[in-house]
């Protein structure tokens, strides 16, 4: 993070894999310390300093999964059910982090955000 901060003009986009899921809070805290804008993979990481998150709406995904479980329990074969991809995403913006990074979030982006953290 220190090296990235020295280069300037960069940002951080941690991918959703096991290491970053386990250390996501540390990553966003360091990014905030070194004033690196970070687009995180989970709205939960907004609380530890991520600037924004555009991620799968997991409650919607879980609800749709429950429908599949119900269909399977009623006798349908899992292999006969169509494959589904996430269709609903959630944009979360952290204004406190934006202020700390001296980043201006455009009003149009704030207007379409699903959640804005003050």
C-alpha cells in the first residue's frame, strides 16, 4: 500500500477471493491510511474504509436460491433447473471515506446509489 501511495494516482480493487475476504478489513484500513481509493467487493467492507462497493445483492441471491431448494424438495431434479446468474447488484458509497481521501462523488452517482454511508 505504501508503494502504491508513493506512485500516486492509483486505486485498489481487491478481488473476492479467500485472502482478501479474510483480510478485507486490514486492506481497506491500510488503503484509507495511505489515502488510496478502494472499490471493494462487499458492502460490509465499506465500514472499515472502502470508498465504494458495487456487488451482488446477496439477500436477493439467497432468496432466489431458496426457491430452487423448494423446487428440489418437491421432486424436481437439480440438473433440470436452469443455471442462474446474479441479476441484482448493490451500489454502496462511503462519503466519510470520500472526504478523508478528498474525493468528490458526483451527485448523479449518489442519486443512483442503493446506500450512502455518512
